[in-house]
C-alpha cells in the first residue's frame, strides 16, 4: 500500500475540475501538501496507508475558495461607514479614517482578523490590496494561509510611500523577499485609473511583462469614473489602459459594473479577467457587473468580497449566491448562471485570475491540497437534492467545518489551529474604540 | 423586590420601538410569558427577583423576527427546482411534484423542518400559505412557535379541497378550532388573482370584514401576471382587487415587483401592507419591489423568505440584507433604507402586517416575550461599530444563540429544546429519496 499523510472522506466531493463532477462517498488523498488522488472512499482505504483519516459523512468537500479581491485590514472599519455612495464613502469617511489610523499595527491586526474570518468561511486564498503589503505578507505567512499580495500603487503620498515610484520600488523589494514562497504570491495593484498616471501605468506594465505578474485594479466601478476618464483622457478607463498596453491576460479588472459593448470586445480580445464583487457594488450604489454576458464572450470572471467596510463580511459563498441572484433577477435570466458556474467562479476562476490556476482552485492530482469542508446536515440546508446547489444557495459560511491549505489543517471542526482568535478579536475591539473616538472629526479631516 | 420568571441581559438590547433605540447593558424582564420591562441590567438586578437569569455578554437581544411570507413545507423541495423563471418553475416542476406528493404527512414533516430552521434563525413568527393548513397549525402548536396560518384558497381542486367554497369552508372550520389560541392566528390566503375568481374574492372580502382577518395574496409578482390581468379583466390585478373591495388595511400584497404609480396610490390610500421577498423574486427572475418608494409614501413593508424552493433557505436576516443591498444598488440609492429600517421591516412591520402589532414585533411592556439573541463576538461580525448594522450586514443567522416565544425558550445556546432535530432531518431525507425518484417524470406530468 502507498502511504499518504491524510485521507479526507466525504459524502460528496466536488472537484470543480472536471466541470460539473459530483462524486459521492469519495476521498481526497494528500501527501507532501499536495493532492495525490480523488477516488472512491472504499478504494482509497484499500489503496493507501494514511497517517490520518478524516471522515466527514454529512459533508461536501470542495477546493478552498479563492477571494479574488479584498482589502483584508478594512475589517476594522466593518460597519463604520454606512449608507453612502462610493465617492462620499471614500472621501468623507474611509480615507480620513485611514489617513489618521492606518499604520503597520493596524494592518497586522486587521489582516489577522480577516484571515480568521476567511478561513472560517472556507477561503484558502485571497488577493489583497492595502497599504503596508509587507505587513500583510508577514501576517499571511504566520497564518499558513495562501494569498496573492497586491503591491499597491497610487500617486498619493502615504506613510507607506511618498511617490508612485516609491510604491513600486517597495513592492519590488517585497516581491524579491518572497520569491519562491509556496504560499505567498504577488501582483501589481495600482489603485484605479483615476489615481495612477500614464507614466506610472507604463512602468507597471513593463515590470509586469518582465516578471509575469498580474495587474489588478479597480476598473469601471462607477459611472462617474467612466465619465471623468472621458473628460480627462477622451477615453473610457479600459480603453486608456489598452492604449497604454495594459489590456492583456495579466489584467485583473475589478468591479466592471459599467460595461459597454466595446469594453466586452476589449476584455474578450485581450484575455483579461474580471472580478465581480456584487455586495460591495450594490452597497455603494455602483451598479451590477453583467457576468453572464462576459462569460458568454469567454471572459474569465472570478468573485471577490471587496473590503468589509462595504460588504460587511468576507463571505465568498454569500457573494456567489448574490451573484447568482443578480444574474437571474437583474443582469440576465434564471439558468444563465447555474450553481456550478458560481462555485467555479469562487474557486478555479479566482485562482486562474491570480495566475495560480496550476497551483490551487480545484481538486486535481499535483495541485496543492487547499480544501474546505461544509457540513450540509443542518436544518437550513437539508434535504440535499444537489450538493452544489445546497452549497451556493442554502449553506452558510458557518457550516464550514474544516479548511486545509497545502495539506495543513488550519480549521479543524470549527477550531482555528494556528490563530489565537480571542486575542485577535480583542485587538480589533481596541481599534474600534480608537476609530469610534474619531466620530465627528471626519468632515473636518475631509479635503 | 418584584418577582419575574426570567431576566435576560445582553450587551445590546434593540427594542425596535422606540425607533432607532440601541440600549447598552440592558435587560428584558419577563413574567407570565410577557415583557414586563426593558431597563438597565444593574437596575433590573436590583429591582427583580428572577427565577432565572440569562446573561449574554457579547450578544444583541432583539424582538423575534417575523417572516411575513413563506410556504413552510416547501423546504422539502429545497434545491429541487432550479434555474427556471417563475412560470416554468411552477408548471414544469413544483406543481407536478406537489400534485403527486403533497399530503398531510408531507406537510407535517416539511413544516417541522421549516420550524427548526426558522427558530435557529431567530424567527419567532411566520405567515404560512400551504395546503393542509390544519396540519400546519398542529405542527406549529406542537413546536410552541407563533404563526399566522394562511387559509389557502384557489379554484383548482386538490386533495385538500375540491372547490373554492370548500377551501373557504375548511378554513373557517380551522379558524373556529383555534379561536383564542395565544400563539396561532389565521388569515385568508387566496393564492393569487389569476387563480381566484371574482365571486371567490368577494366572498373572502365579506368574511374578512366580518372576522377582521388579513387577506394575504401573491400580487404583481411578475410582469406576465399584470399583462394577463389586463387582457382578462381590463385592469391590473391590484385595481381588480380594489374594484372588488379588497383594497383595505387587511390586504397583504405579497411580492409587488411590478409597481406603477397608480399602484402606489392605491396601496397608500387603502392602507394595505406589502411583503417584500427579494431572494425569491430575484431567483425566479420576477423583478424587484421598490421598497424605498413605497415607504416614502407611507406604505407598510414587511419581509418574507417565500418558500425554500426559490430561496433556498428561511433566513430572514439574509433577506433584510439583500433588501438593503437592492435598495442601495438597484431600486433606490445608499441611505434610503438604513439598517434600522430593515430590522423594523423584519420585526414590527411584519407583525403589524399580520394584525399582530399589539402582540409581538418589538420589546415593549405588555407584549408577548418573543425574543432572539445573536452572538456578535465572532470573526465575521467583529468589531461592532453599530450593533444594528452588524446584525443586518455582517452577522449570519447561525450566530443566533437563543429564541423565546411568549417567554418560553425554544432555542437555548444553539439547542432546540422541543424538537427532535435529528428525527426531523431523517424524515426530510426520506422525502428527498421519494421526490428524487420522480425525476424525469415531471415533463410528462405537466399539462
């Protein structure tokens, strides 16, 4: 018998690849942190000598979810900036609070809380965009989670960097530091077209080509952004990026709520990815990304929670559900996006978007064993006529019982093994006290 | 010292009435199943000798949620009828399955599962619409939950009743049986304008006036329904009801995704209530109710989950969240509906819609002690800048720890006290096997 480290058996295994596959009473065999095989449980038991067998008889076992866009540390602002459209939300509340409070300690404490929340929600990999990406990377490393760290760039001076070039230089330094790390990848994260110059975007494009890094940016998030670009540049933001050479398979276009036919042509022709963040887009009154139309043209679409200040949680299953509801009710019609499409967007398409499609996002031999397990034997998700539908439309993130990253079990039957969760919550509470003491000062701090 | 049965203390108490009130470190005192007082915890401890003190230091204590529209027993079809717009969903899948399988045992087993799910989600009262309302009432009574049972009426013969008059007569008999029951109320539930004749609606109106019962019906759920009414009656469905004398404060207009200015005038003038079921409306491609516009004209709006076959859960907090997101992103703009409005719709407005506004829906002395308690000290809802925002936009139904109906604790720290949950889940699994064996026969069964 072959030996493996872990055998996880479940009533249902949904590997995501091949598409549509739902395997009953199957097992995933893990050795050296990687998936060795996905096979019937009784065959697995006969074939493998396992150091550890984990049985989940009422559960569905999935690839870990990939949150393709968030600002992790913003969990500290959860519920702190409500009832405002995006422009005023940023200018009257979020930016003044961040200018005043964001420092390495804030980023560490916020990111740690976000990681706890995401692991509990079955997320094993996230793409981040925040100041102090070095602190984000350190915090991720300490948690054993997987992430693609956004090397944030803007023309605005902050305590992290004074100029766009300094943002880029510090990012390059960080990238060198983590080169070869199996869990921590990097991507460029210019904040948005309106906050980065042509010169900066051109330099990013050159470096991204050279280093083969994704370039993720907020794009066509609001109608106002598109209008301003037409005024300032005579082009829609995506057309401006295309002119600067950034329309490529490396481009990760976050949001895209404003989509004209020529935008779809550009995205389809260049092979860019889109990250759909429906809850944040609705909450900030930004609009709805026409996902089914994009998929119909072969554009890759992944899912993101965005930051918790506009969501207000980091629950990618809920995001998949709302994406499905919006597609059925607003942007397309029922059946254009089925539950299996939504699960694929929440896993494999997210991984591919971040350049990690060979590494994670599906249960295939050779990939890292990034897994999540959901107990469906609960009043809210029972009976199970179809486990993928149950996961997307009925189960809650709090039915996630276990999460593994590269074969290491980070959440075990609801217990976070490498995080002192009560200390994390306590530090968040201390930040809340500081942040709430700022109430009323925001208007004054506004430009 | 006065004696009380129970004192529940919590970090935050949100009584819903007075509107906007958030009380820190308060208690609710309960005697004889009713709220005696809502007051600071330290005052309560000094004033009352309590047989039982329940302390919830990280929790928010709220009135129990009121699910103003569901078809409880449809949980057995959860996930069984996916990816279809309303018309085909009903005709090709739901009605054929129901014609074949729905009987008293199905209704009992489905309703029991729905009750377990709803109590776990903090729901203490629901309005039901299903065949065999007598079985629904028995199942509710056995659970000690509160409900308003819909006395369903349609022109279509079923095993429950052969003619509209027989539906009404059986309903009247049931109503007599439960007269005076403190937990079980009744309302008329004609299925929809297109499935009830003028004569039937006129008889219902006369009885509803005489007995002072609400009349809840699916109304303006789809554009097709409105078009068909114009063809058949020369009037929009609501205008037809008005002509028949049903536009009154007793009218509960469920769905109302298709709303013309004259519809708002009618609703506002007659004092009718609307029940917004956003997840079901999106999932079935029906449309979005313009809640903020209705509220702006003084129309009462409550929230419902609809049945789990089009949702796919009975989670009213999730419904409140989606209602808020849709209002911010689609039907209105951010700030038109704030978290406190959504919580009020999920509690007091639901109770008022069902004629239970003096009985439940807020924490006020003299009302029944229908309560729910939510633990906010969790990674997904922490830190708490504002508890109402946390409840609506971050907490999950699975953070509900305790639920009381008329002072009786039905859910205690996550344990259902009067329901054998594993038996309920087991019976649901047996129904799933039967229902899934029907696969493929549906098209043949269709008219």
